């Protein structure tokens, strides 16, 4: 029975191309010709993308910033000064034990959750 060789047939026209030479060297030195360029690309990409990411987060921080209590209360047109003691006593003066639970009216076609 005939024995098949491990060598692939390459035509003489393909033997002198850059791709065929690279393929032959890649079989001998895979990390040097494939792994090292890949890792170098990943590391260089992280260094090049770091400033772009920083700009993105700085833009987000400018848009969303923490407000102080005074700014928070003054956002509305009629922002009144709030005193926590006054609010506590105003709420305590209401009768919190006398209340009735009411269902919210649903939109037409919306499931109301009643079985």
C-alpha cells in the first residue's frame, strides 16, 4: 500500500511568494511570528485607547455631577427652603392611621393584575 507524505503540494509559482515564506517560517517559530505581534498589538491598543476612554468618562462626569442640598432644593422654579424639623412635625400632625388603599386606574388594554 502506498504511503502518503506529510508535505503539501505547492506549485512552483507559490514557492517564491512572501506568504509561502511566512507560512514556512511560522511553522518553525509560531510565537515569534504570530504570538508576539498579537500581544504587542493588544498592549499598544490599550495605551492608545486609554486617553479616549478618559475623555469619555470626563465628559460623563461633566454631564452628571453631584449637587449640594441647596442646589437640589433650588432646582424647581418655586423651590422653598426645607427645614427637617418643620417637615417632621407637619407629617406627624397628619392622621396616618386613617387611610384607604385605592387601585390606580389602568390604561386601556393594560393588564390590571386581577385574577
